[in-house]
């Protein structure tokens, strides 16, 4: 892959992942009424592992080495923990609060990356993270701010998502991201099916209902396979702090779709939140270099 091209595509891929996830909150909330959490994760990540594994083709013979297995196991375990805790949390809270509390990983990532890589985040990354989480709060939160058990689980999932983002950056170095993504999906599915067999009934009857099957198919193919592949490939060519700010936009897109398709009102607080998030992304991506150039004296 051409490094210059991939660096140009990295941010659009991350934005695409956030956009797709933003469409999935209400779909997942409704699907959970018919499909238990662990079986939902089983279907999603088994589908993802098969599709991306087929996409790899000859890479299994030419590029695969045994160390991919433990790397995929680590990433898959973190991804399973993040998705399982978030999805269980969604049962006990609203989609908007679940989206906001999960998005707090954008604040955690710079500090976790610092602990792992010894690369201290600069002031622009820190400012972007805090601007972003303030904006997401203005966009997502409404009504009572009381804390439920679902809120606590949603907040806990943010830690696992932050660890996953940092781990992808650390473990994907010099590795084929498609092979690594396949194994990551496979281990996530393995943990989910073990949990499902032990704890939850198999939803055979629900799968025969078109109202369940088609939303589930969207979650499996688009929200899991396509979106996570976009995230993993985009992260290889982007730093974790910037990636976390962009990926946190999933909650913003979730609210935007609520406004467009569910008739949610546009309020001054919503507009202020979008404004702060825009400034956060601008800060993360440009470090306000254009302001410093315009402020410099002309010769």
C-alpha cells in the first residue's frame, strides 16, 4: 500500500466508521429486544471474521505468522469486553446517554497511549479531547442526569474502548491489518459464543422474523465488518489521540440521525455542542496552525 495514499485515506476511514456506528444505536436498541446480548455479539463477529477472512485470500499463506494469534487474542478480548459491557449497558439506559458515556474514551486515550508508548500527548490533543467530550455531552445528554446501572456499564465500556484503540496502535505495527482484524473478530466471536452457551438461550425463533433478521444483518455486515475494518486500517495510519476524537463522533452522528429521522428538536444546546465538537476536531487535526500563520507578521 502506498503510505502517502493511506495517510490521506486514514481520516476519511475513521470518519466513515464513526458515521456507520452513529446509525446503529437505535437499530441495536430495538434488536436487543429480540436477540440476547451475547448472541448478538456472536452473530456480528462471526460474520465479520468470515467476511474479512475471505478478503485476505492468499495472505494466509504469504504473510501469516504464529504471533498473529496472540495479537488477535489480545485485541479480540478487549473488543469483546468493550462491546459486551456497552451492549449490556444499553439495556439499562437510553441510546443517547450510552453514546455519550462510551465516547468518554477520547479523553482516556491520550493518557493511556502516554503510559504505553511514553509519548506525551501535546496540549492540542488534550484540549481537543476535553472540548470533544464537552460537546458530546451537550449533544447527547438531556433530561435527568441521574446515574443508572446502565450508565455505569456504559462508562466502563469507555475504558475498554480506549485500551482497544491503544492496543491496535501498539500491536498492529508491521503486521497485516486485515489478517489481524480477522483474528480479532474470531476471538471476539469465540468469547461471545462461550458466554451465550453458558448464560443465554439461543434466539432461534427471533431469527426467522424479517423485522429482526434485516436489522441484525445490517449490524453484522455494516456496523461490525465494514466499520471496524475502517477503524483498524485508519488507525494504522493515524495517531491514537486524533483517531479517538474522530471515532467519538459516532455519538454525534447518532443524535443527528435522531433529529433527521425521529423528529428530535434542534435546540441551542445541540448547536453549541456541534460547534464545540467541530472546534475539537479542528484542534486535533490542525493544531490551529492556520491561526498562527495568519497572526505572524508579514515581511
